[in-house]
């Protein structure tokens, strides 16, 4: 394992008083060929005070976690490391927080590993001997892409099921059957989880499931296999919701949604986006068809007696269940306004006929989408189109690309149109402020969207021509 140079003096200081192990995600990520970001260190064979004494000369030490045996060390460079003693945990109450935790520096490597959640997170690295410490077979599970619980105490923390969801998605893992059975046995304990912890796991699923190692649908499959999908009824309703097999040979809406999320996770634009944008787009794709269960029915196509599955109106019908899901998982309040317009408009590229949407329609689309953008809608629509394996539709992708290009020509691809006429213009034109201002400005904006004018000078001409009582001029 390649260690940051600034970590080496820290490990050298620790070796003077105890036995250091790098633990958790940094070891897992290294074995997966990823560049570890956070290095957590567990130190056995010493006391908290001795550990603090050798670390204090290296930087600022935060001992707020003393009762848990945790020291946060901040080096002069600003880098932080969590350094802790091994600890024992015992269940004292319900939920994720119902544990008594006590540091125990005498714990063996095997006992220290046994308190973790999954075997792939229980692998340690001995920086002195430069070798793995893997008493529970986590490396073999990781190579087999298997997510397996550490021991029977797994059931004491229901949050571990949602952790399984996001880990499976981030690293394309399959849940071990025995672990899935344990998860099913604790499904009723979901209500014990604080919503902020539920959000934390869903956010990781949405942000970090990118290709080449991630596959978001693997996380959704964990929820299905464990019975925990029932706790998210808006997503659960997609399972078994039928689709026309001609257009959707991949199966029901749940299967389609998984493929769409996987397509998004491969999209270079999504991969290059900052975390918040990745999160918003992934949730938009996850929820893009949640309106279908309420709208799906069979009907005949004109000129054919055969019945087929259709879902008319499912785009706007998805807004309410999407909002309910986002509330249920504790999403920040600013997420739904940025996600639901993408859901309500995700079929718009099929609504413009052979010539596509008119400039006025594109302006109105950009306005409806705000604070989301046409660029972001294009990414969602592209994922939707690519989520129908083995079908691939160059024609649909061309429609999406054309919409995006025309929006860019109108400078609307990444922003909504802004009103060009304002109250100050009306006052300058000699109109007295009053209740009619609002209606007049609204009419002006509609005219702007229709293409009546495209700059401030044109707005003033429009005002003069349509409201002669004003003294507006081009100047």
C-alpha cells in the first residue's frame, strides 16, 4: 500500500507505544485498485494517554472522542487522521445508536475485526510488517465480489442493511445468502433508524456508484433480496409494473429503472460532475418512472386489435411520489425542486414531431425545468433510452442531441431564460406602480418566450407598441 509521506512520521510515533493497523475503507479500496482517500488507524497495546502523548507533538489533537478511544489528529498541512483504540460494543437499546462502546487496547486482531459490519471492511494492513491482517477472509470475499456479514451481531444495527445497499452499488457486489437472510429478519427495525442516517446511505448510493467498478442496480437488488424495498414503496411499486415488451424487452419498470441507473453511472458527463450534481441526476433517473404504476393500463393501438401496455401521463404523475420518496429518505429540501422537473419532462424529446420543438417551446421547457437545465434533462433522457437492453436507439439519442444543440444555440442549455423587462422599465416609461404591474410583466415574459424580443431594446419597443400610454422608446 502506498502511504502518504506525511503519514509515515505518525506511524513511527505510534510504533513507540503500540501496534498500528490501517483499517476499514482504505484497505478495501487499495485491494480494489483504487487510490485510498482516508486512512484510519487503530492502535492496540497502549493506553489513550500514551497514544495522545506521542501524537501531540505532530499537530493539533482533538480528544472529544476520548470515551470512545478516538483522537483526531490534524497535521500542520491540514490533513486529518482518525486514530483510535480497539473497542468493544454491546447492545443496550433499539436502533443504530443503542450501543455501549468501551475502548479495549488488549483486543486481538480477530476480536477487533469482529465488531465491524462486513468482512471486506474487516481487513487491516500492518504497516510495519507490510502485510494484510485478515482473520475473517475479507480479501477472498472481495475478490469474489461477495458482501458477507462478520458475525451474528450484525443484526444489532439495522443501518447495516442500507450500508449493504450502497456498498453493493459502489463496488458491484452480490449479497451473501446468509447475510440476506439476516437482513430479512430485521426488516421491521427500519423504523428505528434516524432519517439523517438513512439519507447518508442513500446519498452514497447516488454519488459513488460510478463505473467502472460501480453498478447502482446492485444496490437496488440488495433492497429487493432483503425485503427492505418495502420500506420505499414508491420504488417497490415499480416491481411487477408491466411494460410493452416491444419497447421494453428488459422487463418490468423496476428492471428498467436499474438498467437506467447503470447507464447513468457509465455516462462520462455524470462521472465528471461534482457530487451534488451526480446525486441529483441519479435520483432523477431512479424516480423518472415512479408515475407509471398509477398510469399503466392495456389498450389497443389504432389499426390493431392487440392489447399493449401503455402509461399515458406518467411523467407529471411521477412528481408526487418522487417528492414522497425524497422526504422519506431525508433528502435536503433543495433536492426535490431540482429533481421533479426532470421527471415531469423526461419524454419531451418525443413531443416535437419530425422537426423537433420550436424555439418558443424550448424556452418554455427551460423555464419549466429551472433550477434544473436542459443539459441535465438530456443526460436523464439519454439514460432512459439506454436502459432498455438489448435495444439501442440511435434515433432517440439523435433527438436528444438535437434538442440540446438547439437549446445551446438559444443559450438555454444550462440556464433558464430571464425576464428582460422589469418594473424599473415600466416606471421609466411613465407608468405608475400598481397591481397591474405584475400582469404586465407576466405578459411581457410570455411574449419574450414566444420570441417577440430577445434583448432589452426589443423589450422596450414591445412595451411601446403594446402599451401606447407609456412613453417607452428604444433608448
